[in-house]
C-alpha cells in the first residue's frame, strides 16, 4: 500500500525499515534514512542506498529485497528516486553506479554521444518507477515514495529544448504518487539551483588533491528539516540524533574523518 499522507505514518508500529535510493539515502554522514531509524530503534534497518545509483539499481534492489525478505504488513518501505540521467550496470559481481552520465568518469565520450538520450532516460526511468509503484502497491507493506528532484529539473539545466510534455502526461499518475521533491523543499527562497540546500558540508580531500570540497549533499540537519516538511511525526529521538551529527559535521576538516564517526558498514542485506 502506498501512503500519500505521511502524517498518518506511525513509525513505531513497524518491525522492519527498508530504504532505497542513492547517496541522498546512504552517505558518509547520516541521511534522512538514519534519522527515521533513530525514531524506530527496535526495528531492523536495511539501507539499500548507494552513491551514484539511478532507477535501474534502485528498482533491482527493491525487487531483490522482496524476493529475499518478503515484505509484510509490519514493514515500512521508503524509496527515494534519484536523478534521471544515470547508467547503472552490474559488471563482474558488482553494481557500477557512476552517477550522472554527463559528469561521470566511467563512460567515455563515444558512449555518451552514441547512447545518452535525455528524453530516453526520462522515458526509461518513469516506466521503471511506474512498475515499482504497481508492485509495491500490491504488497501488504506500507510504502512511501520520495523524489530527489522534479522530473524536469536537470533537463532544464542540460538541454531545455528537449520536450517531455507527452511523457509527463503519460506518467502523470506516477509523478503525482511522489512526495514533494527534496530539492524543492530544501532550496533557499529565491535560489533556482537544483542542488542548493539549507546547508552543505565543506572538507578537504588530500587523496584527490582537493584543498576544499564543497559537498552538495545536505547536512543531517537539512535532512531533518526535509522529513519535517514532508509531514513525518518526529520526536526528540531524531532531533537529538540530528543535533549530534551536525555538531560532528561542523568539526570535520578532512574526508578521512567521516569514517571515524560513521564507519563504512557492510550491506545489512545480502545482495547478488
């Protein structure tokens, strides 16, 4: 069952929490997913987010998780769909998720010129999202569908002349099933940039010879604001968690320090 009114979600009533997405879901510091888990500490937590992931990886993880764990009425499933122009591939027992096809380092220019199609990516992703919507709506679990950005946000940045009006119209029910985009809820007033949040993190990365990285991922405090604006009923559990994480983020100077406070964890779920 897909939940439209998030204010009706009782986080304490679920025994398992499954979350799916990209680096906005699973990253070097706590995200919205970790904040929700803080509200339901007795629930098993399965975080299947992966940096750079797009709809191909996310949908595969959702189906595989259900195959292995069989979603039930005591499960809360939250999917945060990523941005649209991504190429995920399973190669040699590993999911390669390099992120936006136009800014990544894995696929060369020949591949991009031959295969990268803005309109095609949106058609592909909305079809995948629609399939997953129908699947999850047919299962007894409770499901919340989130989105990182509006469907046309990146298109306006890359090639505003590409027309997707007919695609949006065809998949309007799927688009309407998504909660308001994170970028819209966190963007400061008067700022039209897609990835501009209430707050971001700055640190140095000596391994890549970068004296200062302006990381575009929201801080934990920003994620907390995001959840509140969505309508989740949060308590001091997540508020305290957010404040503690924010204090740490304000002291970190280098990339290596993140793992001191939030060690990289092995997947909490077996995947192919």
